C-alpha cells in the first residue's frame, strides 16, 4: 500500500497535492467503515505525553499517588514519587493522569517540564499562577490572601514586571520569598501555599517532568523545600518523572533526596500488559484482533508503550474490517518502523554532532542487549583514551541521549537506538 490511511476507491491517491482530494466526498465515503475499522475513530495516540486510549499496567503507581494525596488531605504524612525510566515508557502520560486526579480534587498545583522554557522558577510561577487564580475564584480570596501575597513576591523575583502573576490582585508580601535565592524563596512559598491549602481542606502538588533537565541547585532547592514542608506537616507533595539517572541526581543534590520521595522504576510492559494495551484500545471501538496479529505487534514493540501506540495506529489504518488480521499487522508494523526511524530515532541522530555520532556508533557496536556498554570498551573500540572522550560523553549525557546506569557504564536513553544506529553503520 502506498499510504497509511486507505482512501476509498476512485479518490486520488497522491499526497503531493492535497487540493486533488474532494474531502466532502472522502468524508461521506468513509462512512462504510462505520461497522468496522474506521480511520477517523483510530483510538491510538502516539505522541509525547498524549494520553493513551487505555492507561494499562500503571495501576500500582496510580493507586500509590491516590493514597498519598488522600493521606495528605487528611493531614497524615505521605511521600510523593519520582518515576524513572527510559524514553517512551509512559512517564509523562502517568504524570498527566496524576495531574488529572489532583485537578479533580481542586488542589493547588503546577506542572513544569524541566529545560522547556527557561528557569525553573519562572516556569513554576507561570504554572502556579493559573491554579491560584482558579482557586481564588472558587473559594474566595480570604483563605488565600497571605499565600497569594507571598506568591506575588516569588513571581516578582522571577519577572519584576509582574507578568508571571497577572490576574492576582494583591500586594506582594514584603521580605518573603523574594530574596532571589531559590532554596529560600521556594521553601517560604511552599510553606505558605501548604498552610493555605490545609485551611481549604486540600493540598499543594508540584508535578515536574524531565527532572534531569533541572540544574543541580534547582533540584536541591526543590528537595529542601519539600523536606521543610514535610517536617511542618503541611500537605505539600511532588510527583516527578525523568530518565533512569534521576535517583542519583536527587542523592547528589540533597542529603535526604532518596528518602523524600518514593523512587519507582517505570519499565516496558510484559506480553500480558502489552496485549491489554492493544486490545482494550480497540475494544472501545468494538474491533478485535486475530492471535497472529497481536503476536506480530508484540514481537515488534517488545513491550515498549510508545512503540505499541505507533504500531497500533498504523495497523489500525491498514485494516478494513474486524478482526485485525496478521496481514494488517505486518503492513502496519512496517509503516510504524518507517515513522520511528524518521521521527523517533532519526531526529535524535541528526541533532548529534559528528563527534557525538562517532561515539554513539561505537556504543551501538559494543553495547549489550540492554543498550549498555562500558565507557572503557567504547574508548578502546575507538582507539582513544577515556579522558579524550570525556567531553563528548558529557555532552551526550547533558543532551539526554545517554545516561550512566552505574560507575563506568553508559547506556542509551532511547530503546532500540543501538539497533537503529547499527543498521546504518
């Protein structure tokens, strides 16, 4: 097939000129899929952080988060969680589901992505601003006056034009949360927000994605502020996600880093959970699978949640009727691999410099089935010394292409990257 979503017979098949397609006719003719595999109703959602149609295999993590939130609402001690794993295992989707739970409970909260929009302080102030304005409208400003004033001070220290506290009509609190020292200011801010939230019978939650992108002093400030709020018995909690090295970052940043949070590793699915992710998604649309179709996709995806979404999307687009057949699965997986090579692996590869590509190519050659290798083995393969390669290795670590699972060991953060590079070497 020459396109991923089949057009009805008689419609132009060229994608080079969209004006060739009569979309009104197209939309009317695809109604013939209404009892089968309608491409408009494709339930799969490959994308960064997009919610999957069926969030399977994460019941333990979600139950733990719900319990922690309820305990804190009842003024009982509880820890937040840090979810660590390679790229594409669903950490962001998990964090977004926890955010949905927090929102339904009317908690004061902020969602921040490390490294996405400048300093952590600025991003935090911007996200908290929306939540605080909503809380003020819902309960009246009286219970939040002090916290809002402190937040205004915190925001002004980030942007003195007041742009990060728009819509919050209070005067800033003098001498609080405005020193410019993030560790001090964040501790004072979370203390005030936690106290206000407790008065309202809720709590304050911070959700941090890509935690490894924060600077070490920002991680230290976050951990210190949470530690202080915990000691005061305030309902303040952090849920965060990042690459497999984030537990080490917490330990290095704060003496109690590993004890402040429930550190959880997020892995790929086993066959049972992977099959459930596929079948529950299509069952929503009353579409089933043959056994060989499921098996083919499972073998291709190797339990990786993002790959399941990509392959599922393309398999669905190739199928015309339920159940999805083995032929549909083979065609869809081939199309899915092409997309992954172009957008998932290829985009990262193209952003690497020539020296970084050389290092990654050597890693792919000497790594084991987990995508891990000894740094000394990589250096030996390249005929270089460890010190000569240390700068390139550090650059790849900072870019998030690799991580260090242990002393002297290096690993790809993206499953399947070694195979992608090896196939092009």
